[in-house]
């Protein structure tokens, strides 16, 4: 399972559990909260009415006095209220009053006058100077429809409790408000969960992308490919830069060790030739042990091997400079046709010595490519010199430039013996060199390797194959 998916699932689980718990808590608290608010209102109402009913009650006209008349008139009143979207046309209060014995002496509904309510908690507790309230079913055995009763004491002038007034209100009157509050809580809970999940998806995608960039970078480095560190911000950026620093240091150490090992191996042959020729030349001239022609030949061998060592060092430095570059820092528009002509001019003296003839076949009006003109010119010079080494005397070398799809292809072909099959897969290896057909000394084995590195640095490629009509053709492909 991908790490991004694992992060998302973990985040989703946490958010889902938290949202579920919060929703359950809020929903569970809505109903008792609303009922507590209603009870508080009933307490205030009961105490106000108890004070208003006290005069009629003490005067013995509670069932036909002004208080009773006003309360009964309440049932005919059109309230005409709009409470948060709910219309209210009539009151839902019921008011009843008991004497000090708990006997009902007034009932706004007129149904229980004369009944003994002394055992109901609202009346029982209130007549004893305590807070009295109860919640009872509207009809016996029906627990779904209940009524809340809250009582207040009626006191005489001496502040003694002489009766109780109870205000009753059906709990069903507040049910729509509870249902709507629960619905609002659930709806916003789902919105909260959706937003949290969206944030989780974005965060998971971002984390997964940063990790994936680092993973791809690590795989590219492991494969030896050119790869810049991922362009990331924050800690991921620091991690990428740390990996790049570590890679550079490790590659630098391995690179130096490999180069030292290979260079010392490649220098043994020319140094041995120089040492052997020098020992032979140590005999004084004219002692009769060495002919002057042999002496000149040994001196020429020393000079040739010294030039080979110098070329090897120069090309090694150039190759090292290319191999260490991860990208072209400042690529510029480069016309490959002009680069090819400049390379041909620089190879003219070398071609003149070998007697080879270079022909340029350049497609006109090709757009410039983005690259490094110096590196591309040096790469073409290497291809031309390599072809000259294997071209027969007075042979013909053709440098051809053509568009190849979304790229431009430079081909340098010769009419030499071609490349043996066993060597085709190794011609671009560092220090790998084949004997020259004319019997000359081998090259440094770095020219084609340099070409391949330059092509890779430009995002292209290099190849060397044999031609059916004889000879070999080396190609350099650059996007553009």
C-alpha cells in the first residue's frame, strides 16, 4: 500500500471517529438542553402567576376572580408568533392551583377541579417549601408524549405557603426545535467531516508527492542517471539537499578512486615504452652500438608516447568536467550546422595528415537547439577524429546533419573496417580502445565516452553501428 494512501486512511479514521463522537455528544445534548431551557422558563412563569393569583386565592375567589378570567381568556388569544421559522397561533400552557391540602381549586382546562393532587411531586414538594416539578405522561402508559409540570408556592401576607400554582407544558411543543437543532448539528457535522477529508486528501497528496520525488531521485542516483534533487520546500527540501550532498561526496570519493586506478593502469604501457626507449638511448652517440636511424626511432617513440599521455590527461580532465555536471546550467541556442563546420575546420590539419576527406551534408534551415556549443563542438571533433583513425588512406568521411522527429541527428560515417561485434557494446566505455587499422597506437579510449556524456547531458543519445556497405557510423542525437 502506498504511503500516501496509508496516511490518508489513518487521517480519515481519526477524523471519522472524532466527528462521530462529537456528533453523538452534540445530538445527545440538544434534547436535555432545550428541556432545561423550557423548565427555566416555566419556573419564571409559575412564580409570576403565583404572585398574580395570590390576591384572588386569599380572597377565596380564585375560580371566578379576575385571575381566572384572564387565564381562561388566554386560550382564545391568537399568539401569531413566528419562532425561527415555526408559526405559533395558540398557547400550550395549562395552569392549575391547589389549596394547602393539595386539592385543585382552579384548572385552566376546567377538568380536574376538586381532584386531590397532593401526591404529585410538583404540589407535594411546593407545599412543603421546596422546589416542585415533574414530567409525567400525557396519558397513562404513553412514555412518548410527556408533560412538564413546574409549581410555585402561593403565600399569604405572613409569607406562609397556603397553596401552589402549577404551570404545565407538553414536551412535544419543543420537539420541532429539538429535531431541527439535531438536524443542523448533523448537517454541519457532515460538512465538517467533508472539509476535513478534503484537507486530508490534499495533505496526503502533497506528502505522497514529496516522498515520491525523493524516491525517484534516489532511484535515479542509484541507477547512475543525471537527476537534480527535487525542488521541495521545508523539511523535504532540506532532506533532498542533504541527499544531494551525500551523493556528491560519495560519488566524488568513488570517482577519484576509480580514476586513479584506471589512469595508473592506462599509463603503464606508454611509460614502459618511454622507459625502454630511454634506456636504449642512454648509450653515447657514436659508440657504434646503435645506428642513428634506431636512435631517431626510439626518440620518436618517446615523443609519441609523451603526446599520448598528454592527450589522455587532457581528455580525462574534459571528461571529468562533463561527468560531474548534472545538467546544463545555462543552455543557449546553438546552430548544429555552424558547430559542424567549426569542428571540420579544427580537424582539417588532422585529416590532412591522414589523407582522409571530410564531406559535410547539412540540412539547411534547421532551428537552433538548446545546449552548450563548446561541448557539442568537442563531441563532433571526437567523432571526426575517431572516424579518421579508422578511415583508409584517402578515405571519405561524411558528416551528415538531419532532423529526426523532435530531435536533430548528426552522423559521422567512415569506410573503414567497422567495429568487431564483440566490441560494439563497449565502444562507449571509458578507456576502451581498439587497435588502429594502420597499426598506429591506440587512442586514449575517452573520445566516444565524452561524446556519450555530452549527448546525455543534452537529453539525447549517442550510438555507433556498422554500415551494411562497410565502415561504421557514429551518431549524436540532440533534442530540438
